């Protein structure tokens, strides 16, 4: 069928005529070759509206608004094909091109696509309908374009019928990555999902969370809005408003919608950052209106306008605020700039758009850069083109070079090179001068696997047909002469999903961005969390302090994280958790030092007493105290003092196990020895036969101590084997971990202490019965006091130990041990030391016998026999050892004789003992009553 071409000239339509031009008249640029590549570029911004605002007849409409970027992309494609032809990439094969201007409208692009689909090298432009185009040879093998996603989507649906590969240099809508719907579409840029993710990360990185977004009403804008919304939710960035502006400049409602968007920006005073997915021509209208309203915001520019020369040339642009943009990753464009610099000398087979550009410049003579751009882009004069009108010297190549978008030029070059490398693979074993050498669908398969290096970067298409080359992040800066510079301060790596900042720019740019506030609520500081009511937006909240043992380490956290209660703590409103301090009764603690001093004083006293007793070992007082038994008691008390030391310092497994058992066994030995002494004293001065016989049975020195201690050893051994004490970390305090020794079994601990208490009670009973013994030999009285001190200390200890908590719990037990030790030491040995040191006259054998005589006389006088008769025994004169004293033994029974013999033998020499025994062996005049 005949195909009407599309119009590429301004004013070429003469409304009075009802005829059409031939299709070739609508071609924007052409170069013949063995393999033809189609091109679609938006060299004009819109179609001319008819009087009623919509077409009256099915005819191609005129276009207006010359787009410099679209024109530069056309030149970039022509230049790239020329470079391939001049290289050895596909030797013997010449690439050609046929380029159309889409006027930013899908209608014209579809018309051009129909011509691409028509049969190759025929005199009639027609397209035969087939169910299988595998052997069909269309006019072109591949198509580069279009600039806008909406146009590319429309064209791709047509090209899909023959699987003609379409490579776009700037259509970034995410929908085009769907290979089920667009199997023949590829692109040399990332899709918008990467750009929206990068935008969201930059916004979050800058501390903004309350933003506005403005999009154009087409596939590109709607896809970008959906993708950005999903990315924003992930990082808690909220969209305060969404404004949609018609995508087509011919839409009569554009200005109304722009006015609404500007009013919305004015009403949202807390929104200072706006993301815009608009084409440059729409941004121009929006910014003009914003300047009228004196709006100053921070604008996030999408790739469609981030380095738009038309916008950057606006007068007084800095009044609109800061602009941060994302543009496609670029390469070295020096070769293309040289190509433009020599554009006057370039030879084109046919390039009507270049001719039109030359005519437009002739109508905008001697204008400044900003004025010239406006003049060209707003040109809408109706005229027919005549090649004789072209003034080659007026191309203003400096103006073109200044408006080059490196990213778009680079991606256009990549599209051409990708096709060239794919053709190279196909033509290795084919004669590609023959147009039927391969079909477009074969070229598509080769393109999917192409992999080449260009300007140091590896280029290939992923499974979605995208070449993820990445983005440059730039900021618009105003020079001293008022001209805008696009300063790249970072790169966005799509593979690693991260920004790569330039060292010299990161700090400065970051400081500028973070000073801008665009938040619904003030930022919650570390130590606070956000509290949002059900009626509020998630970005509108109040800040609440974290409770104890909770923290927030970052700003604007939605919840407080708990500290590890075992090892860390935190106060209210804390941003960190503090490590708990490990505490125990340390050696340098004041109480510990005092207790250690008391302990060492006690140990020193033991050594002093031992030395004193050793020097006076043969005196009656020492012998009456038990002789060797004293040293056993002193040594056991010394070990008990040593056990007290184990309660100080960092708990260790060994210390926990031995400190109680050492005390238990050593103190048991002490109490057992004192029990033996108590029995001995009572046995010496007890005159009741039944009690005497019982005491005599119990008085087995070695056996009694051994048996009593043996039971305690068995208790402690069982305790250590089955319920051994262990180290425990006590986490109950907020800021402190207390290292303490747990007893393992409270029952075993109680049995150990209870056993000592039973022995001590027995001592107390025996000593109490002997409390009225001779004055100089009255150990029973002091033993009684010692046991009372022991009982008072441990009875007091039980409630204190049960209620005391913390590092001083070991000190409580240590104090009780020291009191017990000092009680025994003081009551048992200090009276003897006092006699040895200060009453030496009473520490003699004669004084001792005199004391015995007085006590015996007193005891005999109280004895009651038959008929209360009192009998006397003759005096016994003891040898010189008695020193002339007479011992009067009156009415003593045989049992008392043997006991006194035992006691006296401890105080006298062997000679004296024999004399006493002889006296005591004389038969009494009467028998003692039973």
C-alpha cells in the first residue's frame, strides 16, 4: 500500500492544497549503503494545531518547535555510521541510513515505521500482510530511536511483527524491558527502575523525606511515577503531591495544568524538593510560571532534561533554585565535537533537517547563546525550503557544540556500534552485499549476544535488552558570566547499586544538599523514635524518647531497639547501649582493704600467741590449755583466716569451690578441739558419777577430733562432687554485671554450717556446766563466751546474707568468719596470754596446787554422804616440788581421785605426780555414796 511520509519541515504544509508530497519528501536525512539502518529522532517538539484543535482530515500535520538535542542525535547517528564505514569493523560493507523526524509524536513515528516495514528496493512503498516474515526483506535491517518512550512503544509494536531490532538511545520506560511484549526492543541505556532507585537513594542520602513529583502524562511519566513510588516507600521517602501535565505540547490544557502544579507547590510550604519527569519543552513552561510566582526549590532532574541546553539558557535561571540531575553515562565526545566543528565541510547525500537548521539560523542572526536557543526552539514560520536559501557559513557550530548532550551522543554511538558488531558476526560467512544475506530477526539474535569494548567500557545487552551503562549525577552551577555549567559530582553504578563520588566534590556537594530541608516533621535524633498516629502520613510524626535499656542509633528510626540486657544497658533517650561494668569485691575496694587488714592482724596475732606459748610451754597455764592441742587450734584458726581471703577478688572456679570448704573443715577442727577441752574441763571437776562416766567415755582426744572433722570432710566432699559451687554472672542490676560465687546447693551449704553449729552448741552446753571452775583455770567461762559470739554472729548472718545483694555479699560472709575467728581466738587464748604476761606469780605449780586445794576443800564441804557425816583425811605432805604447801583432800570419792590425778598430772612434774598419786591412793575412811 502507498505510504504517506511524515513532514519534516516547518510551514511546508499549504492548507489550501489537498494534495500530498511523495514519500521521499518526508525523509529527514539519507545515505545509501549495502545495509540500511533506520533512524527516528524528535527534531521538532510538536505538531501544529488546526483551528479547532484537532485534525479535520487524515493527513500528516505540520511540525514546529525545532529541538536542538534531537537534531544533534541525528548528526551523532550519521557520524557514527561514517566512523564504522571508515573503519575495518565490517570491511567491504557500507552502512547507510534513512532518518525521519517524529516531531515528538507517535503518529508520525508510526508512519515512518510503516515505511521501514515496506519491501526493500521496490518502486512502490507497500507492505504485504503475511503470517510469517522469516523470508521477508524490509527496507531497513534495524532502527535506532526514538527519543521518547511513548513513541518507542508505539513503533516497537509495529516492528515486532517482523522482529526488526529497535535500539533506543534515550527511551528509558521500564515497560520496554518486558521482552514478552517488546521482544525486538533494546537500548543502550539503563531502564528507569535504576534511575528512580538512584534518585530515591540520593534523596534519602540528603536527609529529605517530604517531596513532590511532577510527571508528564505518557508511558514514560506514568512508569517513572510508579517505579519511583515503589523505591521511595522502601526508604521511607514520602510523596506529598503528584502533579501530572499533558505530554503533548499541542494539548490545549497544558497551561491550566501547569498553573495547578505551581499552586500546589506554593501550598506545600514544607516541600522543598521536587522530582520532575518532563520533557524540556514542558519544563520551560513550568519554570517560567514558577519564576513568576517566585518559587525557589531544589529540583531533581530526570535524564530527559538534566542537561537540557534550552532550560539552562533561560535568563535568571538561578532564581528557580538548585538543580540536581541524572544523565546517562557518557564517554569521550571529542570526535563528535570535531565532526560538528567541521559541519560546514561535511558532505551529506541528503539532509533536509540540516538545511532547515541553516535557514532558522539565518532568521536569528547575531543573537547571544540564550537568545539564539529560544529563537530556534520557538521557530514556527511557514515557509518552503529551497536549498539555495541555505547559508552554510551561518551554521553556528559553536552553538551546536555548546549544546551537545554527551550522554545522548554516547548512547547513540553505542547503538550504531552494537548493530555494526552484530552485522560483523553475521557477515563472517555471508555475502552481506546481498540484501537477502540475513533477515532482521537474525540480526536481532546476533545483537542479543553482542559483546564489545568501547572507550574502555564493556558493552553488552542483558536479558531485558538493556545496556546498564550507569548514570552520571550532576549539579547545575552558575558561572561568573551567568552561564550554567553541568558539574558531574558522582557516578551511579547500576550493578552495585551505589554512588561513586569524586573526592574533590563529595564533601562540598553533600554539605549543600544536607543544608536543604524538605521534611514533614523535624528529624528525630538518635535516642528518639518516630510516633505516627493512624490519621497521619508516615513522614509526619512526633519524636518520643526511647525508654530505659532501649536505643536508636540513627536519625528517624521508627522503633527503639532493645539492648542486650545481659551485657548492655542504656538510660532514657539513649543513642547507644553501654557495656555493663563487671563488678566484684575488688582488692582495692575500701571495705576489702579494711577486712584484709583485720584478717592479717588476726593472722599476726596467731603467730604471736604461738610464739608466746612456745616460750612458756612448760608453765601450768599452757599445759592447762591443752599443750599441743593449742597449736592445733591456732593452726586451724589460721587456715580459717586464709579462707576468708578467698572471698576478695575476681571469682574463679577454684576460689568458689575451696573458700567455703576450707572454712568449714578448718573451723570444724577448731570447734572439735574446743569441744574436747570442754569435756576435759568438765570431766576434771565433775563429782557426779553418772556424768563422770559419760564424760570419761567421750574424752578420746584423737578419736573425737578425727571423727568430728571426718563428718565435715564427708559433707564437703559430697557437696563438691554433686552440687559444686560455680561462678555466676548476675544481670539483675541495670548498669552492672556482678560476678559472684553461687553455692551450688543451699541445702549442702546449710548442712555444712549447721554441722558446725551443732558442735558449737555441744561446746556451749559443756562449757556452760563448767562455768564455776577455779578462777585461774576457768576456761569454760571463756569458751561459753566464744560460742555465744559465734552463735550471735551466724544468727545475725542468716537474714543479712539472705537480704544483701551485690558485690558486698562476700564481704558479709567474710565478716562473719572474722568475727567467729576473733571470738574463738580472744576467748580461748587472750586470757592465757594475759596470765602469762601480767600474772606470772599465778603461773606456777605451787599456785596451781593451792587453787586445787581451795576448790577441792570447797567441793568436799558440799558433798553429802550418809547421815550428812563429815570425815577428814590426814594431811599429805608433798615433796619439795610442792614447796611446803599442804594439800588437804577431804571426803573425795574414788572417781574424783582418778579425775584429779588426771588433771594434776598435767600440771606437775613426774616426781610431783607420783606423790599426789600416792596421797590419792590412800583409802578413804568412808565410802562415797553411789
